[in-house]
C-alpha cells in the first residue's frame, strides 16, 4: 500500500488538534518488510509525525525475527534505523536488559499493555529491567479484541499488581504507575499535559471524594490506582473544558 494519500490528512489533524495526535503505525515486524518499515519511518520523519509499532509481544515473534534476520526485534529495528525518540513501542514483553538499554539510549517510549498481555497469554513484562534501564514507560490498552473495555485506570491497577507477582510487593508502586499513565504518556505524544501545573493544558478527571471506594483516603494516588472505579469520577476536563456526562 501507499502512505502518500493519508499524509495531508495526518498533517492537517496534527496542526489543528492539541490533545490528540495521528501517527504512522507500521503494525509489527512480522506484518512488514524491511523496505515498508523504512518507508514508514522516512514518511513519519519527513512530516514530523510519531511512529507506533508493536515490538516483541510474543515469544514466537522473537523466534521468527531471529530466524529471518539473525537478530532479536529491537536489535533488528535498530539496525534499520527505526528506533528514535519519535517511536512508541507497544508491548515489549520479550526483551532482554541490553535491548531495554538500547531503547533507552535511542529515546524510545515503551507502552506496556498489561490487560492485553494477560488475556492473550503473551507473557509478563520485564518490569525490573525496564525500570532500571531508564526507558520512558507508559501504559496502553491495545485494541478492544484483546482488552474489551479500554479502561486506562484499570491498566494502572493491573500493571501495578502484575509487577508484584514475582514476589516483591514494593515493585512498581502506585505513584510510579500513575506517572506512567499521566505525565509520561503526555510527553510521549508531545502534549503539554499530564500534570496539574501552571501553564500546562488543563486535562484531568475530578473525583467525588464521598464515594465509598475513596474512603478512607490515606493516600489519594494509591486509592485512585488500587481502589477506585469510574463511579468515582465526578467530571472530566479536557483542555480546560468540562465535558458533558
């Protein structure tokens, strides 16, 4: 296929919208050739667009990439010039520490999708190595077929709990996974939001502290990550505007 007919639409959208961004998304290594991946990257970078790609979601994907290229997915993508600060890499379940260090060095953002990975039996994200590498970490839902409700608040809870399955209850505390879901996600897409601070875009949820799921509230972030559900949301603010229910 060709990307050219869609580029003007993407560019127009990205100029006119502050809170959402269109990206070029070559799905994965196994659904592309080297040539189509490089064309996607070239088109994205010529137009200042982001690149979204699924990376090392399953063990089979890694094995097939090694068979085809002699390299693991991250090493292969690095060898063809795809990795960079404009890349959001989804899943990243089957990565070794060196690969995570490469991603960190290239400025890649990793989008962890815990619910999808659990539903499909893809494997457990390498939390400890990912955090230690310093790569920017965010959360994603993946598609409805492998997640169902696309609830980003749930992704925080599942990520924090799945991290602890190894036996370390201190791994990925609520404040850290909250950062993945807010400021890190905003920065990955070049959106000046993700935190309540003077000069930032006003993008937030307002909570009803009377809801039983938020009481008692010894730590608001912890309560939001582990205890709350959507019924606790009193209002949603997007770019300074309260949205109608």
